[in-house]
C-alpha cells in the first residue's frame, strides 16, 4: 500500500520565517518526481520554486495562492510506495520509494535546514470521540452563506456586535459540544479571529474537513451580507448617523494591500533606514557630454568579438568603484552595539531595478575587481533575472553601496533613502540637453544631476562633497578614470 508523506515548507535561508504562495505548479492527483518544483513562493527576499523531495501522487495541497505560510507548515501530501502510479512519478532510476519493506527514498536536495533522510510523520487525523459523535453536525460553509441573509429570521437588532466577540453562525451546534477544529494554518486562525468567525462552527472543504482560507473568507462574506440585511431592517434616523460612523464605513470599503513578501521587506528596510540613519544629501549638476561621447566610441569599434555594448549605468558603476577606492568611508556600515564604523574591503555594488512586482536591488559582487564591461554584463544578467522573478536571496543581499538611476523615469533629481545598513547611495537623474557655459561660451550640452545621500555618522560633508565632486569630474572628463585603471 502507498504511504502518505507530508512535505512541509522548508527553511528558505536568510533568517526567513514565512513565505507567500504565488502559484501552485501541481494539482491534487498529479504524479510528481523527486525534486520536481511543486509551488512558487515569494519570501521577503525573492521568489523561489520549492522542490518536493518525494516522488509519488499528490493527495492534498495546503494553502491557497496569495496566502502566507510559516516555515514548517504543511505544503502538500504525497502518496509514495507501491501501486497507484507513485512509482511512475519517482522513476526506477532516481527512486521514489523502497520496494517490499516500505522504505521511502528521498533526495535530500531541498532548501536550507530541511532534512529528508527519514520519512516525515503523517499529520495526525482527529478521530471522532463519543462527545463529538453525539453532538450535532457542524455547519458547512455553504450552509452559512445560505443562512446569513435569510429574511425569515427573527428581527435583527441594529446594534453591531463587539469586535472581540465571536460571531455565531445560524444553525450551528453549541460551542460546548463541538470537537477539535480542523485548521492547520495559523494564518487562517488569525483571519478568523480578526473577523470574529468561530472556526468551531465551520466544516472545511479541504481533505478530512480541513478548514481553508477560502472557507473562512466565504463565512466572512456571508456574515457581512447578514449585517447588510440587519442595517436594512433597522434603518437609523438621519440625525443618528455620526461622522465617525461614516468614516468607519469609508475605511471598511477602502482597498487594502498587504505589506508582505518583497514589498513588506522593502517597507521595513526603508522605515528602519529613516529611524536609525542620520542622512544628509548633496547634489551637483555635471556636463555628461564627454561621457556620452566616450561611450559611443567604446561601442563603435566594429569588432564582433568586442562583446556587448557598454551601458551608461555600467560606466557610472565603474566610476563609483573608483570613487569608493579614494573615499572608503562611504563603503562602510555602522555597528551600533559595538559603537564602531566598519569599513568594508570589498565593494558589493547594488543597483535599483524596477520590476512589475516592486523595486528590487540586485548586487554586483566584488565590483571593485571588475571593469566597465564586466560590470555591465553582470548588471544585464541580474536585471533579466529580476524581471523574470528568478533572483535568489543571495543576489539581493550583502550590498555595501547602491547606485540608483532614477533618470529612467524621466526625472532630474531625488533624495534617495539609504539602503540600510549601507552608508551611502548615489542617485543619477536623466541626461538631457541643457544650456551650459562651455569654455567660456554658452552652448547646449548633455547635463545630468547627481545626488549623494550619506550617513553623517561615517563621514562629514567634506568627505561626501569630495566623493561627489570626483564622480562629477569623471563624468565631465572620463580621462580622469585613467589614473585608477
């Protein structure tokens, strides 16, 4: 007989404790092979595909798309072993289950901290007791939806129930005789608690009556419809409607977007930066005409073996690494516990990349050892991975300095927020033709605004000004870079 194993959400590394289900890659009844990706999840760092260490038939999934699961919560169950098509999914070569002795084989090649050398214990099924057997049946969600708006019920009081009191569902059994609640996800419990839904009065639509998030949301909609009927039954006088009540209605009807996943991580980091870092900003306009001419010369060699074209961002990144070599104070971080400034030997250069989901900051490792062409190739690779949602947590962490090219949005200037725990960020506006005094005469030149936001704890304005001025000098006269090449 096949053995049913439970696969839990593994430790995703980087200290992450939860993940949001973005997309299921398998359905119940599908045959999966060992190490086959079964679900795509988004953490606070990146989106990753989670492979299942067992081969067999998917018998259940836990969690709807868009819901959050903590590390260690069940993801799915897989029937492995002889019969039922499980052997086909595992394959005779890779092994999905032992034959004869019931021994289960697994790859062990899953994410951090999740061992699969031994079979995972099955989730214990709650068996009916004498108390629950004698109790009236719990009410299915469908019955809740049908019962909530029924006009034939007794007159409904206009007074709203207290937010903390559990909401009773019509026709449900009394709380005293209800058995254990079939809920796995703590997020489902939290959602029910926030809306006052008594989980003991619901029968879930999941395996073995498991209450899913969709069941709780259906109950919430049913209860809200019932509240609407109550408001129509007992219409208050116009003078009884207070301003605070109308404001509460407006807040309830507002569209709410959860701050979670990458968006939540960005929000936390930016808020922490503002709380902890005493930042200051300085800026300067620079004539980028010579830089643009140098780039055009680099990309017009006509040699097919010359490699991809060098971008403006790659040139600016190379200028940043040269500037950080001259002003290492800005490639540092602050250790608050030790009350020390930690100057970092390597430059791991982050750059802001806008994706459909949110803004991310991939990191070019060891940028100080790369030339403009190498930096440009790595920026192109990371940008493509960011837009495809394939960046790993390691590619989004560990930066020591960030370059932010907001000129792509058609703006000239900004005051960037430092990417905590870094000490500085260089912002670059759009490069546009502007009137400029060149060699004593008014001319139309390619002008860009550069802004530097820095942590005032690591340096004073003189150092920050010297760094920004060196950047501007390299933009205006790229030959200045030859001194450091």
